[in-house]
């Protein structure tokens, strides 16, 4: 396995991991799957200030993690919102934790102070991953997102970098 910085050229492979999450679950609050070009633009935009990483196994993208701005105002510039997505074939094998560990190392070098993650509930696997990676729960936004004709809660977690 290799963990490396993502490039816009990885967008199609990363999007294949993300597509079923958008289409079939409330884990992501996106209502439509982004295009490959839109996804590549996200990677390029946030690499300038944050980080996007991919994990490759046998030359294939098996998962990815990224950091993006937590909030827009300048005082938040040392805080990052983070996410990790792993192809179903590789889930439960520690890949998410390895990606997060590499991501935290990278954003620490960039001067980030705290990482924040939101988990649409219920999602026992994501809660377990965040606990295993040193996050602590800070609260829940009740019925904050509406997708698939239902309201969804989001639990928020933080971790010092």
C-alpha cells in the first residue's frame, strides 16, 4: 500500500468510491454526484491550503482522506474539517486509520491546530474510526440535514493535531 498526495487525475477513481455514498446513503449530504471535473477542481482548490491523500493498493485507489476549511472566517484558518472514504473492498482493515494518520501528519506540518469531523447518524463504523483516531465527541446537530425524505442528525467530533 502507498499513501500519497492526491492529484486532479485521481478524481475519477476517488469519485467511484464516493458515488455510492452520495447515491445510496445519507452519509454525504450532497444530493447529486459531482462530475469528475468538479471533483478534480475540489482537489486542486484545497491542495493549495490543505491536503488530499489517496491510498493505493496494487495501483488502484482504495481510499482517500482530505482536509478542507472548517469555516470561512480568517480566525478559523488553523482548523480543518476532515473526511475519509474507503472502498468497501478494503473497509475494516485499518485503511481509514492509516489515511487519517497520514493526513494529520501532513496538516500538522502546515500549521493546523484542530481537526473536526461530522458523522451522519447512525454510523457505528465511522464513530468507531473517529474514536480509534483520537477524536472526542463534542455534540450533535439534531435533524440538521434532509435527504431521502428524512431528517438526519450529525454528530461532531474534534481532535487536536
